[in-house]
C-alpha cells in the first residue's frame, strides 16, 4: 500500500466511565472520510493508545475499518510503546546533557 496525501491519527473518544464512546468513534471516522481525508490511523500518536486494553485496541481498529468501508486506507498503529526505545530514552535522560 502506498499512502499519499493527508492522514489523520484519530483520537479515541471515551465516555465518563472510561469506556470507548462507540457512537462518537463511528461519527468521527465517518466525518473524516466524508471530509476528504486520504487515510486514517486509528490508535495513532494521540496519546491514549497505551491505556487501551488489547480488546479495546482491536475494537477501535475494527470499527474504523468497518466505517471507512474501503473508501480510504486504514493504517493500524502498533498496540504498545516500543519498550526498547523507552529504555534507551530513560538511560539517556539519566546521563544528562551531552
């Protein structure tokens, strides 16, 4: 798949009880597609992905694919932070400025 144009890293909408707001997610995806976005990135770099359970992560991606319905590509972001990279960053911060 070759991506071109502008893509959106989608936020994951939540309810007050911290569950995923299904209606808001579906509306967000539909609005993005109808507004002319070129591709979608569910669970992207908006910050909430590490807090999602595996099932919630799959649900967000599956719902995005369902609503996008082949009209735009969907690029699923990885479900977890790269622990190796995080470990390197922590070590670097402990060393102080270079």
